[in-house]
C-alpha cells in the first residue's frame, strides 16, 4: 500500500501532461448528453452499457469504441464542452500545463468542418487557468495523402496549434509511411511527435526519430527490447510520454507490477506519466501516478523526477519552463 504522505505528494505536486487525446476524455455521461443535444443515435442503451463495453483486448478494440464515442461531436460548442470538462478535471489534479492531441480526421470524415473542431477546442483552452497548447494528430491507418489534405485544411488556423503528432493503429502503419508530410510539417516550423513502440517494435521508434525527425516519442515503452536504442534515448534526452493505465487496459503489460516505468527511469530515460485516453482507461493524471506508485517500488525521489521530466519535455518557452521547474523544486523542498 502507498503511504499517506506519498499519496498526498502525488496528488498535490505540480504536473505537466504531454499525452492526452481530447476525444479520449469524453466520459460516457457527456457522450449521452451530446447525443441527446444533437439527435445522434448511439448503439448503447445507457451510460452503464457504454461503460461496460470498455473491456478492451488490444489497441484496435479500443479504437472501435473511441470512434463511435466521437460521433456525437458536431457543433463548436460540443468540442468546447469536451475540452472544458477535461481541463477542469486536469486542474483538479494540479496539472499546470497540458499539450492536447486532437484528431481532426475523426471529425472531418463525418462532415464536421475543421474550423469547428479547432475553434471549439482552442476557445476552451483559452478560458482555462491551466496552460494548454494543441497538437494536431494524423490518423496513421489513413493514407499520407489524406494527412496532406488535412494539413492543408488546418493551415489557416495554425496560430491555434503548435505541434503535429501521429496516432491510431500502430501495427502495420510504420512512421515512415508519413515521411513526406512530416518533412513538410518540419519545414513549416511545427513541433513534431509520434506514437511509436506501444504495440509496434523498437524499429518504429528509430524511424520516428530518424525519418520523421520527432522530438518526443509517445509511449515508446518497447524501447527496452533494444539496448542501443535505450542508450540513445537516454543520451539524446528524448522524452517518452508513458501512459501506465492505458498500457494495462490495452494489454501492453499484463499488470501494473510488470510495467517498465522504473526500468526506463533507471536507464536514464526522460520518462513522463500521462493519461492518454482517461475516460476509457480508468483514470486521469493522479490516478495514473497513484496506480503506478502503488504497484512499483517508486518513492519520493521518483515523484520529483517524474514531475520535473514532464515540464522539461514540454514545448514551452524556456522562461516558462524554468518557472514551472522552480515551482516543482520548491514543492519538493517543502515536503
Ligand atoms: Zn495516445
């Protein structure tokens, strides 16, 4: 059991969240409320029936329900309400800074204009006391041509997001499939990240770095299968945005006691803790920290390091980053 002091520290310490899909923060209650508001018919009879369907066996079984849930999002206010609900929840966990993924293709494919998506999410970020920025993510099960088309549609609003990411079904969709569109995004000055090494092999992490030129790896937990890659990630201080509860729900690890977060830290890697799709995976930031610390031999010094890693790896202006890091250090000095 986690001692009370450590639990309290995990709950109160300042945090940065770097891996959260906003569509994955849609709670069943909000899905039903939005379905009613928009006259969308759901395949589930009740909030309970929908929640009961959240028993996943792998990434794909989750994605099928995730896309069904997102189908209730139609108006700008829907995107605002979803984002505002997440930010309120993040604020309660003392998340001070968050970098939010959104998947425009999930919505434009249903006829929702990209402006509606971006404006709603961005307006909620502006109205929140939490520092929040946006990362536009391409769906990797779709083609590179479709990613290019999405980029073109999104460019008129580029002042509202600072990064580009790559998510959805990893196996069979290696990073290099998106080499040209990421090269274009780099030219345009976007910050770049990609999901790699969640279900996919360490080779996907390497091509995300070498072909896509990403600055952070989302998940990346499979890196430990390759010693040279592990050393490289540590040496080059390439952060991994690890999502412990997600990894258990999607069977990347059988149980939390087998999670490799401590091994990643011991290998010198800038690992961070994040919630991924909190409505679907059983918890927000504090839930992820508490579940991980309960199952693994992690203590105060690890909490301090993980809190620092989150802000160190953030796409923040240097002065703001240093201010958050000083806040983290002051918090731990007083513990
Ligand atoms: Zn993710």
